[in-house]
C-alpha cells in the first residue's frame, strides 16, 4: 500500500463511505452538507484548496483518505477515513503516520494535530498507537461539540510504525 495525492477518481468511492447524516457529520464536521451531491462534497472537503491524499491498496483500491493544513502552528490532519470494509487492520495508523510526515515536511513544521470525537474510541485508540496524545487546544476551542484535540511529533509517528 502507498499514500499518494488523491485524484477525482477516488471521490466516488470516498462518498460511498458516508451513507447517512451521522457518519457524514462525524467525518466532515458540523458544516458538511448532507445529503451531499458530487459538487457539494467537493466544495465541503475543500478539494481545490487543501492537500488531499489517498491510501491505495495493492490492487489499486482506495482504502484511506486524509487532508492536512496549517492550524495553530501545527500540521493539522483532517477528514481522516479508512474504508468501512477494512477498518480494524491498522490502516488508519499507517494513514495518519504517512500523512503526518508528508504534511509536516511540506509545511516545515515539527508537530501534527487533529480533532476526534471523544466517543469515537476506535479512532482514539488508532491515533494513540500512531503517537498522538490528548492536549489542550492552543487558544479558544472551535465550536466542535464532543471533540477532543490531540497532538504528536513526526519523530513519534515514525517510532510507532
């Protein structure tokens, strides 16, 4: 498997991973429109402005997706997802580690961050295995009800591979 820049070819598969309002909002955040169209999906993930990456399996299939951007002096990972059919296999950890390394290198930063819903225990466990720890948000926490903030250094990400 390998992480590569996402292409529009991956979008149809990615959209299929969020069949209902709850899964869509848990992944995309409170401003993500549902039901979505192909156009609104592309707009809401900010396809044209955020670096987007796909984790590709050995047969060329999309198995993960994520984006990164600068937030509060860190490489912030967002819209992280693993195919519903392939969760629980450690692929989320691979996605987070590789995306964090690429993002920190690109943005020339020393730390990554992310938000996760506090009741999403499988995701929290995944992120902890990838080297993330809970942290205080630097500043006023955005209005993301039920979310917690986590950070990690890329060197920790590499050590946890």
